[in-house]
């Protein structure tokens, strides 16, 4: 690996990329950025012109209030316009642009012998058939549909089917537990659940329908369940000969509620008139962790989200007609919603849809797929890069990566070593790395390089996207100019920002707008350097980022304290070589409880069962007591230091019992649970 001579070296866009790029140099970025912020109305109207509107807007491109002291927070885009997102991402290409024969997705299964190709016209047909099935099940405009599926084509079909009939989809990552699914189905009050009989994860076969059934059972226990029908996909791999080996798997069935996807689709008509929706009608809900432990239902609406994901995709990946684009995220997260489903389809792009994992059946799986489909734009997470780095250069050298032109990352800050490995070994020194900063709430990229325009500094998400105005505030809410560090906030909306938290506008206002009236508060810390580059420094709340997934201390603590032996728990993050951060838990046992390996194992299982495998703690330490202030608040700063074995404790004067700290250090765990 080439180690850069100076850590602050800049990487300039390659000239061949600049030749016919959408934004070919830094000057044109600045010029377009200026226009987008000086006259957002004209800028976004231009973008909207590319799409189909059944009825034009009567209101401005953007209207908003970001100031809680002046009234309720709102954002509206293109009031009065009527359209349909599904029509814009499918029919428009098939009917108006003759892209019907173009490949929308190359689906690549968990196992390399599983793959299919889906063209735009095939996709449209499948979506319409699914839309008709949902209608038949009684789904109406505005109803919610929960989707709990692995990365199979039906996941995209069902999302777009919802969009087509005006239903609001709520995709739940298929790695979540039944408890997490239940909570999300109940909050959304979904009328239909779409799921599958099985999920493949490497060698493992997971009985997804059984987990879904447990979730629905739990919902019924709590209220009368809103779910009347459950549409079940038979996994492709289970229909073929190879799948027969797994036929032992028993799919639990409820005759009154459950319907096999294949049987329902079979007789379903191939066309379905789109529901013409108001610009601000909801498109989807996506749950994200909240610091109280209760997930937040981030709500996105149609028109603005369509414009924003489409434009960011086009510019950030400098989309070309003959690209093959691959984003390795799961559609269960916002990255997949915006940059596997909506953004790429809005551009008529060809994408790879990958069900598997990076290390199965071998550690060169990603590189194999890049070669197989001649991927030109590759978007992944720092955690995946760090995982694959461990296997060295050899797995890479077995495959031809010369098709790559641009590579990108998302989800967490990328450390310098991982950046350089990605740039030099994967991108072969030729491909710009677009480090994209954004959130479930922002809908799309907000701080990001443009590959042919922005000189890169490894680890910096560089500059704002068009229409986005970042600012850095200090504790008193004062805007800091020039070189500075503080709270990252945004001064005004862009079309793709969330509109509310589902059925909880008050929490929406409190979480994002209350601390600094007039600004959207991201919850991230940020530094601006002397050249104006933005550097995300990490969360400044109790959220932890494990492998690019946000998690709150509160939700993990709730899972731990449910165990009968535990009196109290506190969870912090600790740096981890692959995951970025991992969970370090402190548990105080009830009187008479014994801290031993079997308890540790039981607690780990409790967290997995309650939230899902992504939340599995790496460390669980006995804490005879927790460090608290005199008013009883846990001092997490100290716990973070114990977890990191950092004894530079500073001011402990607010601590009720300073002795606690010493005991905690003496009982630290060095090895993982
Ligand atoms: C949080 C949002 C955006 C899709 C995936 C995560 C962190 C995200 C970066 C980046 C540094 C990043 C932030 C943010 N984050 N991208 N490029 N550099 N940090 O979506 O689950 O809503 O998490 O992820 O802390 O607030 P999310």
C-alpha cells in the first residue's frame, strides 16, 4: 500500500473523468452551488422539469418554517402538484424514453449460482401485478404496508407497488428480531405485512416467516393487530434443485391471513393505473433509532424525495447511461431506499442487487461481482472495507477491477487507513472516493464530494450538496465562521428532508429543532478546516454507530435490564477495528446475583433476541455501581473512558461517589464477551 507523504495530501479528480462529467470541475460546482442557494426556486424547478407531473405545482418549490419560536415546523415542496413516484421511476423510462429493454437490476443471490436479470419493462409488470394484489387485499391510498424481506427482487417490487397505489411502505430490515418488527408494525399500524419464507446469510438459512409470525403474535398480544393479510414470498433459492436441501424448513401458516406471493401474483393483471398523489403525500416511513430507545418513524413524502434522490444520485456518482452501479447496502436502511431503489431507478440506471455477504462463499465475493457485471460505480460502507482489508491484496488480485470509475462510502467516518486502501487497492488509485455524509432524516447526501469536481481530503465529506446550507454552532447556538468545531446544523431545507416523525410531530420538533431555533440539528459534531472542508467528528448524543448502524444506549440498556438478574445497565461505545464502534455494557446485578460467563452469554442472547444480531454486545462488564452525578444522572463520559482504559479523567467533582470509578477500572474487561 502506498502511504501518503503528508497526511493532508489532496487528491485531485482524474482528468479523463472530468472530460464529460456533469459537474466537470470545482469552479462549476461553486457556480451551481451559488445558484442553488441564491435562487433555490429556479434551481429546483429546473430539476422538476425532468419529471412527469399529472398536475403542475401551484405553490413554490420549497416552503418551510425551521423556527419553533415562530410556530410549527414544516417543509413543503411543490404544493398543488400531482404525480406518482412509481410512474416517474418506471413508466417514464419505459413509455417516454424507450428504456424498456434496459436492465434495471442484476440480482445476485447469496449463492453465486443464483442470479437473474430484470429489465425496466419486466420490473414495471411485476410492480403492477404486486400493486393489484395489494389492492385486492384491501390496501388503500394512505394505508401502511410493512415489508420484512431479504434483498430479493420482490423487495423492490413491493416498495414500488405501494408507491404506485399510494400506500405508505415501512421496510423493516430482515435482520431485526420479532420484537423489533412487532414494535414497528404496531407503530405504523400496517394493514399488510410482506415477508418471505427464508433468508440466506452465507451458510445460514433463517426461517424468516417464523420470526414474522412471532412478531404478529406479539402485536396481537398487545392490541388487536392491524395486520389483516400476510403476503409471503417463497425464496428463489428454495424453488430450485439446490434449494431442495433446505426444504426441511417448515413454514408456519395461518390459512385466514397468509397468502403465497406466487399464487397471488399468478392471475394478477399486468397493468395498474397509478394513483395520482399530492406532492406532499407520504411515500414511506423508515424507522431509525432514537435516544429514548423507542424508534422514530422518519416520514418522507413523494415529490421532494424523488427530486432529491434523483439529483444526488446523478451528480454524486456522475451517472452515465452505460454505467453498472452497485450499492452494497441493505434496502432495510435509508441507503438502500435512496440509492438502490429510488435514486438509481429515477435515473434509468442499471444496478446490481446483491443478497449475500462480503465473505461467502469466499472473501473475494465483492471483487468477483464487480468483475462479473463490470461494475463502474461502487458504493459501500467503511466497515465492509475494514473487514475486507484484513484479507490483504490477494483476493483482489484474482479479479479484474478495471471497470471501476468511482467508489463511495457512507454510514460512518472513514479512517485514513481504510480510505487509502479503498482508494489505492480497490480504486487502483484511479477512482475518486466519494465520502457521503447524510442520515435517514436527510433522505439523501448532504455533505459530499462530486467526483470530477472536488479535490479530496481523506476522511472529509468535503462540501455541501446543491441547495444545502450547513453551519457550525457552538453550545450557545452562535454560528461559527472559518475554522471551527461544534454542532453540525442546516439552515434551511432541501426537497428530500423528512417531513415529520410518524404520528409524533412533537417528538420531531423536540429532537431536531428545539435546541437551536431556526436550524435542523443533525446530532453530529463537525469541524471546518481552513480550506472550508467539513469533517464529521461523530455523534454528540447517546447514539452509537456500530458497523454504520445507529443504535441508542437506551434500547440496548432496556434489553439488558429485562433480564431478571440485572438491576441497572449502562451502555457506551468503544472503538473497534472492523465495526468502527462496538458496544461495551456495564451491568449492576440485583442482590445475590452472580456475575459469571453463563450470565454474560445469557445477556448477549437477550440483546440479540430483543433487537437483532447487529446489536450484539462485544463487552459486558460487572459494575457493582455506576458513576452518577448527585442528581442521579449516569456519567457516560466516565464509562466511555473505562471502556477505552483512558485514565485521563479530568473533573470528577460532580460525581456522587468517586470511588466507583476505581472499582470500575479494576473490573474492566479486556477480552470480548
Ligand atoms: C448517522 C446517520 C446515511 C445512511 C446511513 C446511515 C453517521 C453517516 C457518514 C459519513 C461520518 C457518517 C452520522 C449520521 N454518518 N455517513 N460519511 N461520515 N459519519 O444512516 O442510520 O440515519 O445514520 O451516520 O453520525 O448522523 P443513519
